[in-house]
C-alpha cells in the first residue's frame, strides 16, 4: 500500500499498535536526557505539522499563520498559569479553545479569499499577532516574555525529568493523531479533500464549502494551541520571538518534506527534521540552511515528499484560483 | 408551476452581451436540448442557473424559488445539479468518493460524529455506499469495475460519465449537462443518449448542451436555440431542423455535425 | 514637527516602494510570487555595508555594488528556482523561494552574526526646505528613489527590452509567438526587481546606520503590503502604497506608540485584502 494511503484503522492495528508500543519503550531504551529532549521536541512538531496538514494538506488552504496560533496557545497557558495559578489540566484545554476561537474569527473573516490573497492575509495576521504580543506589556510582559511557568503537575506529582514530558507529549500526540485519523476517514474529511481538488465542483455538488473551510481552520488551530500549551509548561518560559513567520516556515517545511495530505506525512517530516540537525554539530549550526536545502530538494525532485499525496503541489497553485486582472501599469 | 422559469435573463461582460433577454421554461420529466454556435451563451446560462454567475437582469425560478443571489451549494440543495464543460473531477479521489461527495448533503455525520463514531455513522456510511454503487451501475460496466480507482486514472469519456454520476448523486430534479459527449465516439455517444433517457425515466428533467446534432435530435423532446446570447428559436427537433434562423446561424460555422 | 514626520515617512516610504515595485515587476511579468525578495534586499544591504563600512568606499560605489550583487543573486534565483519549475504552476517556485529565504538568512547569521552591524554615516547635515528641517541624506534618498523610478519608466517604455517586458507581462505566450525571448525577459525582470530591492537595502542601511540579517523579513512583508495597494500589478499603486505606509508609520510613532509602528503596514494590507483584494487601483477581481 502506498505510504500516503496509510491511515490507522482497526484492520492495520498490529502495525500502528506496534509503533505505539515502540514509542512507549523509547525512554527505557534511550536513557539520555538529551535524546529524550529531542524526542519531546519532535512530539511537539508532530502536533504542529499534523494540524497544519488539515488546512494546508487535506483542504488545500494556504494558511501561513500557524505559528501565531501556537503562540496564542502558549501565551494563554502561560498567563493563566502564572497569573491565576491554573494547573496544566486546565490551561491545556483553555489554550486550545482560545486558539481555536481566534482561528474561527480569522477564518470567518478571511476565508472568502483564496490562493495568494489568503496566504498574505494569514501572514498579516501572523505579524500583527506578534507585534501586539510584543507591545501589550500589561498582558504579556512584552519583550521580557513570561518566565516561571510551572511544570505540569498531575495528581500532585510534578513532572521533572524529560521522561515525564516525553510520555505527556506522546499522549497528546496520540490524542491529536486519533482525531486526525477519525476526521480524514469521515464524511467531513472527504469533503475537505473535494474542496482541495476542485472547490467549484464541490460547491456544485452541494458542499457548503465556506463552512467546511472554517471547520478545517478551527480544528487546525485548536491543536496548534494545544501544542502551545505544552510548550509553555515544558520550556517554562514564553516569548513572542518563538512564534514568528520563521516558525510557520519551519512547520511548513516539515509538512512538505514529510508529505502533504496524508496521515504519515507530518509525522515523518516532523521527526526527520527535528532529528536531522542533531545528527552532527555542523548541521546544528546551519539548521536554517539545512532546512532550506531539504525543502528545495524535495520540491525539485519529489514534491510529494516522503509520504505525501502526489499532485497537491503541482500543477494548480496559489495563484490559479484567484487571478486578478493582469494589466500591469507602468 | 413549471419546474424552471427563466425570464429576461441578461448578462454582460465588459460591454459584450453574453445573454440577452433570454426566456424559456422547463417542465417535469423533459429532455430539452440547448444548442447554438460557439459563444452563443449556453455555458453562461448554465453558470447563471447554477449560481456561478450573477445575471445583470432577469429572474430564474426553480419550482417557484428564486435562484439569483444563491450560492451554488444552496442551489444544488434545491435540486439543480450540473456538469461542467471542461471535466471537473477530483483527481486524487476515487470513483466511489465522487458519488459519496454527491451524497454529502443527504448524510449527517459531522465533526463530532466523525471523532466519536456512534453506531449510526457506520449505518449511514453503508447506506451511502450502497446508494453510490446503485448510481454507478447506471453506467453499465464503465465505472463499477473502477470503483476504487483514482479519478485521474480514468479515460476522458469515463471522467465525463463520473461527473454525471456525481451530479446524479445529489438527487436533483433538474440536471444540466454541458457537452456530455465531447470527445466520445458515436458508439459512446449513443450510450449517453440512452443514459439521458434513463435519467429522465427516473423523474429528472435534463437540460442538455451539445454540439453533436445527432445526440440532440435523438435525445431531446424540445430544443432551445441561442445565438449571440439571444434565443432565436424553440420547438421540437423536426421543427428546429427546418428553422431558417437556426440554419442561418449555423451556416458557415464549424461545430455543427448532423 | 508633523511635517518633519511626514518627510521621514516619505523617505522611508520611498524605500518600501522600491521593494514593492520589485514584487510588482515579478508578479506582473511572470505571475509568480517570491518570498525571497526580502533576503535579496538584505544581501544587497550587507554588500553595501561591506563596501561602505569595511572597505571604506564611497557611497555611490556601495549603492552600485549592492545593486549589482542583488541583480546577480536575482538572476541566479530565477534561473535555478523559477525557470525549471515554471511549467508546474505557482506553488513549487513559491516554496523554493521560502527555502531560499531560510537559507540566505541563516547564511547571513552564520557569516556575519545575528547582531546589528554599524554602517557609517553619510551626509549628516540638515537643511531647511520650506521651513521644515530635512536632512541632506533624506533628500539624497528621495532623489535616488525618484531617479530609479524614472529610469525604470524609461526602460519599460522606451527600450526594446522594456517593451518586450511589457508585452510578456500582458501575454507571455503571444510575446513568445512574436519572437520575444521570454526566458531572457523573465530573467532580466527578476534581476531588475532584485536590483531595486538591493538598492533599497543599501539605502536603508545608510539611513538607519545599521544592517542585520533579519532586516529582510519585515521589509519584504511591508513591500508586499505596499504592492497590494495596486493589486499586485500596478507600479504607481506600489509607489503610492509604499509612501502611504511610510507616512502613516511615522505618524503612528509620533502620535500612538513607537512599538506599534510595524502594525500599520500589516493592518493596511489585511484591510485592503478583505475589502478590496484587487487593490485600490487595480481592476475587479474575477473569481470563477
């Protein structure tokens, strides 16, 4: 079976069950704190890439604002934890919901646009969010960031070493990927793909495409916020600089390298690109160059990435859907 | 009340009149052909009826409900389905998926049902699958054997059939077919004529754009003729065949194969 | 005070306009978007810094070398990223420019470090123009920007290559059929746009006395915002957009708060996209 077609189902439960079991054993086998920290990072990016895949991969929307929702989730968790003393069990859902609310608002306002115009509007939102976060000192402490976010305390037991964080992010990954798998194999998921393939034909077939696109956005931003909350309680310090357009590009690169529009794509991409710079000191120093080269190589030689659905990146593109009148005035 | 009433429909693109004061009506269980030389406004008319083009003047009533300013998906929900002149299929979706998309509005499972999967979802999916296969069976052995193939692996003729299947799945009472036999040989075109008649027997009215005169003459109960955006003739096939205005409109133009 | 802020705004705005014109040329001719334009601007700025600050050459030399470096870089980008993929649509080249922007920025950080590099001052004096204090540097920048725009217009309207570019922008298939070497036109258009960006970069470095690797990101985005004014295809629209953004930004610093300066460009861009995506000067958008 083609890699891009794999979705966890009852029929292949031995396969993904085995993978899950292996994932559970990782801290027992690899005892280094450094390796576990890398694994935790990979876990965060799996959620980010998989959630971006819902809008950009399955539904074909070009959202370039994902890092902003990641940041909104992180800041929400950090503020609730440090100002109101909320524990992780409360900040996690709160962060996800707040991010999703922002996602819904943005979607309702902007999803009449498509292609490059949607991309630009999401970039605009991304930058505005960053600047507001940087300047609204009363709420976010501005450039100083929010330090002192407590680690998650589950049942009175505070998470200390990376092993605890690893299992926590693994649980969140399982939750995210479970929802993703359920959505993409459902009537809703099928509708998303139809919209990506040909939105006009989808409308002519009775699909309420606007509503569906908003739904895709809300799902994606919910999980971005979820990842943000975890980030806040793991890094224990939140600053606006971590959630800029650069970060969206990193997530997008992981998604494209792993493959758009498939279940495995974001997982492969996130894990591969988090591990890659750790393989050697040189690569770590040139992380940006490495990511850029890998992205370019993938686009040139295998646009569907490792495990993505072929044909998403070519031939229709950002601008094919919304062409303004082409009369350059010079 | 007629199934469809179009009166005074006009559309202008930057000074060029694509449709000029077009009026006609369709009744239940009819097959009506829509012909005219290239650029006569036929596809523009389809775009207006299906909500992709806002008319500048005129009204369209479908079973009494006004169609103007409705979005295409609302119009499809009312029971008006269409195919496109350039085949618009979902390349990376299977043949079965196409009819399931057509059935989308007849199902209920949303996000929460997708995640929780209560028992009724499986039942709904199974019913949809059965209905989908029933629809594909209308196309003899063209589409059924390819139920799980991606649409971009289909031949051109099969893609056009698939579009029709998807449109039928929406459960329309009026089906707009835009050049369904384009690129087909006479044998396949005859198959499409039989298909259109079978569709009519299911209780669906068909409005059919075609350049293949044999198909139009064999399939249509009535024919409406457009030229330069205006209706120049309307009547039974044998009347249209002899109509001087129609002959004059087609004289010297390529595209009419009788 | 108000008027001097306006002058500041026009100066800054003319530099945004140069970046924006670059986007318009690329989009208008090739119907493609590049996310690496900001980084080309940044590379131009660094070359200018090297010429002026390290090798102590005269500023016109710095400007020329910055533009030349950007021209070459743009030509290389077009040949390697856009040309092989042009037939595949708009997404692949755009993603490649994202990759390039990541690479260029990272290389700049590795080679120069992430911090600000100081650029020596040029023309520190101030004069009075109609009662408004204006620095000579501002006059020079405004003059240079204006000269470049005029030169561009002359190029596009009175030279053979300029006519070829306009023909290609209208309909590249028809231009090809008429014997225009479309590949060469695309390459020159991209290189020209990049050179304008490089010029803006050098002048920004001189104006603010600093260059740094991250300067391309925001500048590129603001250039986008400015060219949205004209709907991505109008050069006068891009110029107007750049100037307006520059002026409003400076007024914001004066009357609101300096930290929110950058919000102006993005807020303007978002508003225009939502209310009138074809820009203020462009034609109606056709969606179907």
